[in-house]
């Protein structure tokens, strides 16, 4: 499977004769293992039906901005946050102009403005319209904002003209999207990621743990692998499949995670501590199930676990860059800044775990990246998109640290 496997791809189709090729694009993306949702502009519904797109994507087709049923299901803002990537194909000259102006007067442009995910545009129009200065200025404007322009290609057009303006063939669009996720920013780097909870046994039946699902750490491991890194993922017990091209190390307790982390982090380029490591464990673990006596209380003495990421930071051959997370419920930034210094980290990624949208187990996250010289916020998005943005940030910092004399 390529880079699109299990990715959330939002396909937006605007109203041009090439709209029918949107159906083939959805079919090919599904074949790549992507999860696809479709937005049809009002004009597109003149060329292709919502039912056809629903049959191909396996999901309800979104057409109207203020559609009660859709809002009850997945509203336009949720749709924008669901996406790991939005591709507008075909994109008419009108849609390109409205995107350039930052309009939000229909579902397609509203979602394009609201999504934190990367956006790609596949233009399709008459060759004269494509060549027009206004269209070219709009395209330059979109490209300057980081929007990927995919195509157009040259050839015979439905109107009988021949020239540049044909929608790129769906197969070529899929190749371009695959490459989008294949950024090689961490090519040849050795990366260690911790993820998930740790489990601290009380007796063979009972234990202490937390609600970490591992999704954030697994998304980071996947994004680092997509960027070309050799990734060692050290994971507590979770219910997730490991990302492709990642070496998985399953552990249970904080002590086991610590041993594995110190072993793998020695001489690594990058260490990301996303695991929710239990700060304490029972002073002793009973070999047999502790029997319950009527009316008594069970007192369990807890002792401190090793601080894994702080220990990694103390390694003689410490990783070049160490990024930890700060799971906070109040004074998020102050606590995170203090934690970065106390643990000897290059970056700390602060997240508010009291927010139902971003707490343990959530599909999305919103974080603040804090280093010695910079603080930057990444707004609410899927953990995959957040992970890719964190990889962009750490790759940049890593290169600067490696260049340091
Ligand atoms: O797994 P998900 O359901 O996707 O949820 C994601 C998350 C909320 C777990 C994740 O985004 C997150 O915040 N992970 C860090 C949770 C945590 O333990 O935060 P903390 O502030 O207690 O720890 C700070 C840092 O020290 C973390 O990098 C942690 O991995 C590390 N740590 C903490 C304790 C310890 N004994 N050893 C450590 O290495």
C-alpha cells in the first residue's frame, strides 16, 4: 500500500464537464486504502449525482452548507477537521477564483477555508480560460499559500479546443497525492517514539493505568516513517495496528518502557515521548490475587517510576533532538514550559487533556510547540495532520541542530 492507506481524503468536485472523472478518482483512492468523503458543488450535481459518489465512497455525499441532515451527521467544520488532505478535482476557474478570494459562500469553499489539512487543486477548464491573466494570478495566489496545484494537462478538450487546461488523469492525480505524503524530510534519520499508556500491576488481576489510546504516538511514528526515518515505536498496551514501515516494541510497565527507551535512544537522532507513562507504580506487586476481606480498606503504597524522557536526556550519547508532550488540564503553557526545562528537552508539545476534543483517545488534537526560542500553536485537526505538522517542525529544528558547529 502507498502513502494513502487509511488516510482521510476529502474529494471536492466542482461543476465542470470533467466532474465525471471525480468518480474515477474516488474509486482509485479507495483502491489505495484511503478513507474518502466527497463534497459536490451545486454545479457538480448537474454533471454527477450525490448517489453515485455515495456508492463509490461508501459515505454520505456532502452538497449543501446548511444541510440539516448533514449537519446532524458530520457538519462542515467536522468534515474540515476530519480530512488529512483535501483535493479539489476538477477545480473550475470560478472555484479557483473564489478560493483565491477566501470566499466561504458554499460548502466547498467553506470547507477549503476551514480545514487545517493540506489542500490540492486540480484545475480543469477551457485552454483560453486557463491562459487568462486572472486565472493565472489566482493560481499563483493559491500556490503562494502552499496549495498544491496538480496539473492541468494539455490535449483535446470537450469544447473542441486543443491546449492546456484538461484535468490531469485521475491516475496521475493519485500519484501526485502519494508523493505529497512522501516528503523524505527525515531520510536516514533514526527516530524513537514512545506511545500509549503503561500498565502498573497490583496483582495478577488488577493494575493502575490511564486512558491513553496511543493514537497520537502512532500517528507520529507513521509520519516519521513517511518522512523517510527508521522508526522504533515503543508502545504500551493499545488497540491499534502499527503504522507501515515501523519497528514495534511492545512493553507493559514504565520500567520496561524505560529499559527499552534507553537502549534504543542511545545515539538516535530524534526521540519523541508521546507515551502517557505512569508516574507511580505499586511498591510491591502481589504474586497472587489479593483476597478481599469484608469491611476492610486496601491500602496500596505507590512509589515513583523512572522519568523516562528525562533519563534519555541525560544519556551521554543523547538523541540530537528530544521532544516530549505535556498533558495538562490548567495553566497549560506555564506547566509545559516548566516541564521542558525540568526534563532537559529541546521541545515540549503541550496539549490540554481536559478538553473533550483533544483528550486521551480523541481522534483530533490541538497542540502548542514550545522550544527555547519559539512557541507556535497547531489548531485542532486530526492527529495525523498534527503529527505531520510536528514532523515538519522537528525536521526543521533537527537540521538546524545538526548544522550547529
Ligand atoms: O494516546 P492518545 O489517546 O492519542 O492521547 C495522546 C496523549 C494525550 C497521551 C499525548 O498527546 C500526551 O500528552 N502524551 C504525554 C502524556 C504524559 O504523560 O504527559 P506528562 O505531562 O505526564 O509527561 C510529560 C512528558 O514526560 C511526556 O513526554 C511523557 O512521555 C514523559 N514521561 C512522563 C512520566 C515518566 N515517568 N516518564 C516520561 O518519560
